[in-house]
């Protein structure tokens, strides 16, 4: 994979920088491509990838792409929503096209998902590789190290001493970035708030000095739920910058950055892709609010 570009961008009348990880690859861009880098680029004697999570997850889609590329089967356990399955869109549609096999989570035959969370590592048993939900495993560090090296190279040539900002789900990306970068990393908690994110950080790194700074929105957004304020941010970002951002993480991140006045000229924001998921989110927005712009 080539390096992704870093470009200037203007939003809310402020110019800053954006790392276009959304452009890494048309079908395999962004956060999950970085985290799955290790799996994509090493030899494994397996026939199947197994994972679990939500039915619209970005990780699910990225794993389906990876499995197809490596010629492995992909089995994904989730709570199956029959209505979604009848009319798949976004990540689900794309993953099914990549021949993902869906299974009900109650049939999960491996280590219980909870325990896997504690392990935070890839599990290879027999011909299968079990990948923890959302790509939260220690080996994700390989791809994130590369992202960090790209940022360091850019900082050296541009002379910018950036504050690196990104939204967090599991916090894996933000944590390893802070570990590998000599710059300050700030991350917006988009899933379940600050306590949850701290626990995630500690599961991967005991030394708190390597933890990123956490920003929390004043409003409690339920993860992946449509909100008028967030749609407004999505539309504003697109209009003012000309770039499409992702509706679940980026919108919460910019909502928070705006209210905390954190958008500054030395900010380097990581656009972590996930645009494929916008299709299904925009449908939900339309269903809830009627119009979307
Ligand atoms: C998965 C994902 C995240 C969250 O990444 P973590 O490493 O789990 O914090 C953020 N943005 C996008 C677009 C994602 O797909």
C-alpha cells in the first residue's frame, strides 16, 4: 500500500491538515486497513477468518474484503436482523458480496467474545483465525506504526509540529499512535464515553504516559444513532471542505472539536475512511428526519 496523502483543509474558517487514510484503497481504506495490515501482509496457515460484532460494522466489511483477497472463508457472528438482511445496504451489502457467511451470535463456538476482549490478541486455532470485535488486538500495532512513520516523515519535511486528532471506537488506533508518535494525540470518545475508553487503553498499554488525551462531547450521543446535530456537521464538512466524512465517528469528533474550540492550525486530523457505511446511515437519517440536507 502507498502512503496516504496529507492535505490542507479548511473548516469553520480554520485551515489545518488532514491525513487521507480514506484514500488508502477504494475498498479497503482507513482505520481497518491499518489495523488489519498485519493479517494482510503475513503468512498464516488458515482457511477461515472468524469474527463477530454488529451487522453494519466497518470492521465486518473490511474483514470480508481481506478474506476474499487472501482466498479465505469469512464467518461473521452477529445478532441477525431479518429486515436488514432482506434489503442489505452499505457495509452489509458489500460484505455479503464478498461472500461473508453470517451466523447467529448465539451459535458462537469459540472462546466467549468477552474473554477475547480481555486477551486482545488474534487467536489462531486449527485452520481458523479469530479476530476480536472492531479489530482490537495487539497485532494492529504493526499497521499503526506505519501510519505513525508516515506522519513523522511528513512533519519533518513540512516543519509542522502537529497535534494529531482522531475519533475512537475501541481506542486501538489512538493508543498505538500515541505510543509511536513524538506528538500529542487527542481522541474523541465515540462509544460509551471516557471510562470505557480508558479501560480499553489499559487493556493494551499499562503505562498511562502512553495514553492519548480523551475529549468527550457535552451531549451524550448513543453510538451509531442518527442525530440532527450530527447530520448538520456532516453536511457542513462536505460543503466547506469538499470532502465526505463518515457519519458515525467523524461527526461526533467534529461536534466535540467545535464546542471545545480544538480546531487549530497545527491540527492533523486522521480521516479513517468508513464511507461505505454512510449509505445505510443516510437511509436511517432519511427515515427519521425526512430530508438529509
Ligand atoms: C473502526 C473505526 C474507528 C474506530 O477505531 P478504533 O481503533 O476502534 O478506535 C474510527 N473511524 C472509523 C471510520 C472506523 O471505521
